[in-house]
């Protein structure tokens, strides 16, 4: 029986930690957005409007990088404290390459890597 490739992604608007769910120790891939350091501190979660087209293009490029990294997985959980996970989901939903991938979104607080690992282990043990 072939094992389903599963991936957990903790993300916000500045960084994404991609962790494949396996029996082996986690390998973490990090993808960073290209926002200037001065903008990475902004909190987009509170309904802030990304009014500058440049910011939208930077985020779209960031989401596309993540999309390229996840296209061979079958089940993905997106989690984190901001709306970035929902925005990524919207981008993926518009791309036919991701139609067969099961993607779920979970709201979480900021987490350290250990907490992220625990979250992924618990999530995929239940799903």
C-alpha cells in the first residue's frame, strides 16, 4: 500500500515552515517572503488592507513558491496566527494542479518548532 504524502505548514506573511509527516525525524523546509525587513513586522491579521500593488505581488510570489514546494503532496494542513494560510488556500484553489490535494486550514497561535511538530503529529494521527 502506497503511503499518502502529508505536509504541515505553519505560516504567516513573512515565513513558512514546511514539515513532512513521516516516521523519520522531521525535515523542515523554510520559505521566506521577500518583504523588506521594515514591513515584516506589520500585522496583516487584523484586516489590514494590502493597498500597495507591490505588496500584493510580493505575497503572490511567496504563495507561488510555497505552491511549487507542495505540489506532490496529497494532504496538507495550513496553520498559523494570520490570514496568510487562507490567502495561500485561495491561490491554490485557483490552480488546477492542486485540485486533488486535500487542504485543511487551522487557526493557531505563534508556535516554536517543537510546538509545530506536536501539532502536526496530533493532527495527522487524527486524520
